């Protein structure tokens, strides 16, 4: 399935049930294109609205910040608003207080049905052979999307593209996107969702306006998680939500994962194993390895990495006043882990072995620092 194609008829499927899993959706939350509520990001929303209302919309935005705070939801919210109100001089735009639109608007309904011809989506695509998502956004998908911007806007308004996420671009696909952002056709808009904006190609960053979204406060996080779980018909307790909130670090996505995973969540197991260092509970480490290596366990592996980096960061800060000898083992372990994680992704290595090797190295670091 080409990343730029939206209509299900063009995908060769007859029913939504036939669609492959979407890499930019996190169960049980609805897809961002189906989310009509935005929690905790009023300031960022107003900035986008004002730029459009004043006719000062740049050709590209980077919506930056941690995963699970509403960046993609905001991108789709802006795309819907512009599709429904393509002229910023319209009274509806001038009196708007936010980017909310009527779900019954024809353009909005077409976006929900993935059949709005002037909106492209770039994301990691499903591979029918491997039954997995690609690890990167491929250059072929970017080139396919270029066709949209080489022709006149079929809807008579703006041509837009959502890249979710820019972190998934490889060198070739990033350079292909750069060529389009450098000299875009009139009334073109690129919305780059980025969990780590600093890792985006500098030449792309220099041609985009960066809008950094903050982590969600407790009230916004609770509201977002409740809405997602209620919509999915999932049962949860107040205690479940409180435990998830305490460990989610302002991310609704992470809080949802923790609620759904319960007490056996990977991050909880990781914290338990880290607390024993420099002693290693190898049975627990192997249990973690099995969990992060399971099919479609990307979020669990991300949680595992966050726990490891968090532990290293905490020890670096704690020991920085004790001199280089106390800090060096943790700094070396950080570099080692980054290198191993990069090789793991590039060569599709075994995550179980990664867990064992990394915990061995962290144990060495803890002993050396002591």
C-alpha cells in the first residue's frame, strides 16, 4: 500500500476490516485522524490557528515533543480545519477560538474515510511478506507522495502532508522530502510529527517552524486516557489510572500502555531488575527479553529503553560531583547501549540477546563506579 494513497477503493480493499495494522495508531486509542478532542495543548493549537488566520502559515511545521502528548492529533486537527476552511479570510476562521470543526463537514468526513485527495500521509508501511511494519519510511513512499504536489489541488484548497513520524525517515527518504519542502508549490503544508526534533536532518529543520508541545499535566493526561479507554470499552480502576499516571511522565500513550499491561508491564519489570544492580536477576532479565522480542512489541521495547536510559541518567547526575572516575563507567555504558540499540535496529538483531548484553554491561558499570 503506497503511503500517499487514502481511498480504500484505491487500496484494493472492500471493507475496513481488510486494512492492515496502522503504524501510527496505538491501541486501544483511536487513530489521531478520528480524535476530535485535544487535551492539554491549547497554547500550541492557538499558535497554529493564529498563523493561519493571519496568512502567515509557513510551508512546514515540526510538531515536536515526547511520544503520546497529542502531536499527531494536533496535526490532523489542523489538516481538518484547513480542509474545511481553506481561505483564512472566511468569517468562520476569523471568529474561531480553536481548530475544532463540525464532524459532519463534507471535507472532514472524507478525511475520516481516508478519501480526501489533497491530504497525504507518510508513515511506516505494512509489509505483507514479513507481516510487520517497515522500520523506516521508505524513499519510494516519499516519491509516491510527490505526485500529489506535482498536480493542482483537486479540492481547490491546500495540498497537505502529515509525516508521522519524521523520526522514521532514513537518509534517502529525508533527502527526498527536503527537495519538496525547499521549493513547495503554493498553498502547500507539511506537518512533521517528531518525537526527537534534534535528530531531523538539519537542512529540513532549517526550513520548518518548530512548535514544541509540553508533556501533559495530570488533569489532561487523565482526561485523554479516560476518553480512549471509554471509547474502546476497556474497564479500568482509579488505582490503575493513578499507577499509570505516576509512571507515564506526561504521556497519554505511555499511561494507556501501562493501564493495559497491568502490574506485569515491561517498565515495572525493568525497574525491578535495575534496582538489583550490580547483582543481576538473569531469570527476570530473560523474562524482559521475551516480552520486548514479542511480535508487535515496539511500545514495550521503547519502555524498556526509557527505563535503561533513565537509570543511567539518574546515576550520572548522582555521581557527577564525585569526579570522572565515578561518572565514566555510566557514560561508557550509555555510549555502548546507544551503539547496540542502533545496530539492533539496522540489522534487525535479537532483542532477547540485546537485553542480556545490556544488563551485563550495566552491572559492570555499577561495580566499576562503586
